[in-house]
């Protein structure tokens, strides 16, 4: 029995890791979407976190905790710098600016020979694992639920529904937007670092536009009514290709079909309900 | 919600079926294969699958392995994604309990799946992974694909001795591990041969406009263009080079990415004169190769490429190793693989100490004429 369980865990280890990491990424996009912004830079921030963490571990042998802290801090710092000019933009304009940011990051990694260039960085030691991933996910999830229930959460929701009205009511818009971007970048960086340390290899093309859209789709499928919803969306989208494996050639088709149907019939996400308020 | 509950059910069913039942006599020996069977890179994976299937039929017709047990292959699709290759490797090892894995298709995928197989001491044999450092992953990682580091020097040396090239321009796709790693070999070889590099230009693997780089190259007037690219980009470069008026005598010397019939189909006469090195050539005259090409055309109505040929040989090599090992046991197969000697459609084959192909005598240099590759005479 124990042996069977152990084998089961080993077989699906990458998938279990993937669900957790993608859950954190979903929360990272949720934080931005919750204040009514649309960012497609999450993949880039994830990449910065992954490279920061992996480079520190591989080249300098720093302890995992230090790599993690740096992987959160560096993307957050970048967000702080680029946030100033880009957060003047809203809606699609912000989305386009963040796509640009993503492309720049990708090209930097491609041409940075110290970090392996196009060949990527291989031989990253396995660290963290399931405990670190799900521990982080739980802590972040609980923290975001608490925030959503608080005064800040209400302000965020007001911004999402009508920014002008929220501003008039005294919500400090620029500050909320900036905080949301910085927090979400830090989260994406942590997710990148965690996934780099369980997959032993990272390359510059993993953090491109496609990944950004995938991250966004977690929140679109799950919904952004509460922090739990995007995490569920991430779990479903990560599991789907593996669950559908027996379908062989029709796998990707059915995968796409399920997503289209879900979005058509549940436009507010699978879990549209909001968190009850306190305070 | 209904979709969700069905998914949950499917997940539970998947979880329930943990493969058991070890093989007895006459039960098939099942090996795993991870290839790209769907998505934009599926033509590589499907060519490999066809090569395997053809070899599988031949082996089983001749009595299978281990004195009468048929060989079987469990295919898993990686769709070209690193994570999916990793999941597939874990599934094949953990649930299907295969003693050996063939594939994955791309070097990037091998960098993810290789360490997992190595950790569980299951041999994994790449048939198309040519990048540097593949077999350095660990003692259970093998490859039958000739690495770029063995093929490119032969091509460049031939170009130098036959055409007397002295000054070249280099172009490579810098956002792809495969083309970048081939470029690294080209750079080192050009230096060693004392060929002058006038300029090194880069492009992205999805670019369609190369006029800026080619205009610069035209101005420098090189003897040849050394090019590391995937076949789509390479065809675009060949076409645009001629459109920009680069002399047709300035031929292209390509890496393994250009070694595809697609180059002639897309670029036509513009690609004439292009030379590439290849571990295999469809027109090789030996009877084994002729029989393979005929059988492949009969079964699939299509000509085989080098990926199919490499896959075809690989399954025979693996079958020989299983026979030599005497049991479908990972550890024994691994020890037997390193000693296998096989003469297949690609010529004589054995593994080197580092589990790469040891023999490079099968490498041929091809040149494009009228949209088709032929042996360089």
C-alpha cells in the first residue's frame, strides 16, 4: 500500500508541483485584476524570479530561503521602477505595455550568456518541493482572503467596478495600483523560483507571451470574485491535458473545447461568488 | 459544474488504475516512447513514430525479443512542451513500469525528462536529441542521434577542401537551443579550420524577414553563408538571399536543421548549392537502406527522413540490447546497450563510453540540386 502510494506520488509529482506553482501564479494575476488592471507581464516577472533564484543557487550556492527572498524582491523592484510610467496607462494600453516588458525580458535572457543564453540554465538542484510550494500557496491564499474581507478589499472591488467613483470616494488609486503590481510581481517571482527548483532546467522561451496568456486564463476560467477562484482555475487548466491523455490525438481539441464551453456558459468564472465582508 | 464532476471522475479513475502484472513468457515486452505527436512540431515526432512502427513490425515478424516475446511500444505525446515530456516520463516509469524509454523528440524535453529517468535508473534513449550535454545528464541517458559536434566539422571540412572557401558570413537563430548549440560548434570549427568569419548575424526562429542581415552580408561579399536555422527560417533566408541578388555561387552551408526535404519544397531553386552534413541519406545504395526506403514508402506513401531512419535503427539497437540482457530489466538493458553493435540503415553503430554514437563514418555530405538533396560528389 505504502509502496503504491509512493509510486503514485512519484508518477504525478511534476503535476502536483505544477498545480501548486500555477495556483500561486493565478493569485499573482488575481491581485492585478482585482484592482481592475490588465497586466500581461506576469510571465516576465515569473521568469525574472526563476532566473534570480536559479542563478543564486547554481552559481553562488546560496541557501534556498535566500534564493526565494531574492526571487521575490528582484521582480518587485522591477515592478516598482516600471510601475511609475506604465500605471498611468489603463486597460488594453497597460496590457500592451506589459507585453513589451515581457518581450524585453525574454530578449535579455536570450542574449545573456552568463545565464546560459538560448540554451537555458540546466542542473538546478532540487529544493523546496511540495512542502514549500503548497506552504507558500496556503499562506498567500489565506492572506489574500483576509485582505479581500477587509477595508482594502472593498476599496479594490470599488476600483474594479468603477475607478472614477472609487477615486471620488477617497480611494488612493495610484497607491493601490502600485501596491497591487508590486505584490503580484513578487508572487510571480516566487512561483518562478519554486518551479525552477523542481524542474532542474529553465529556458528563456518558457516565460514568453504564451505563458502570460496561460496565466491570465487561470483567472478567466476560475473567476476573480474571490482568491480561491483563480487557484481552482489554475488547478483545472493544469490537470486537463494530463486527464485527457487517453484521448491521444483529440487531446488538445477537447482541451480547447472544454475551455471555450466553460467561458461561454460561465462568463464570470467557475466560482463567481464573492467573499463575505467583515469590518 | 457537470464538466467538472466528470473530470473529477476521470481523475479518480486514472488514479485507481495502477499498473501491475509483471510480464510472463510470450507476454509483450512493452517499452515507452515520448514523442511530439500533436502541435506545430509534430512532423518530427510523427516521422519518428513511423520509423519505430516499421521497425517494430519487422522485429515482431522475425520472432520478437527474448526468444519469442513480441515487442510493444506505449506512445506518450509531449506536444513539444517540457512539462508534458516530464509528466509522460513519470507516467511511463511510475505507472506503466516500462524498462526503457525512447525519446523525447527535442533536446529541451530531454533536459527535463532525462534527469527523471536517470534518477529512477531507467535507460532513456534519444533518437533525435543532438544538442550538447545530453548524455552528460547521467549514466542512464543514451542517444543514437549523431550530435551536431560530430556532423558539422565534417560538413565544414568538406566545404573547405572542395570549394576552397576562405571568408564566410555566419547566421544563426539565437532563440532556440538547437540552433544556438549548432552555432557554437560552427564557431569553434571555423576557428580551427582558419576560415575567416566576416560577420555573425542573428535572427529569431519565428522571423520571416531577413533582408537587413542579408543586405549586410551581400555588402561583405563572402564565399559562403554558414547557417544554423530550423528549416522554415532557412527556406526564407535562401529565398530572400537570391531575391536580394546575392550571387548563387555564394552557397549556404547548413546545420542539421536544414537537412530536410522541406527546404527544397519551400525554397526551390533558390536553395540550390546548399550543402549539409547528414547521418543518413535516402539515396544510400546499400541494400538495407534500399529495403527500408521501399518498405517505408509502401506503408506510409511518403519518403522517410533522417528522423525516421534514426528511429528505425534505434529500435533494432534496443531490441538487440534486450536480447543480450536476457530480461526486460532496466539495469541489465543499460549494461547491454553500451556493448551493442549494429549495422543498420545509417551504417555501423555502437555507443561510445559517453553513450553517444561512436562511429561517424556514416556521415555523408549532401548538396541541393533542383530542389532535391543528393550526395556531394
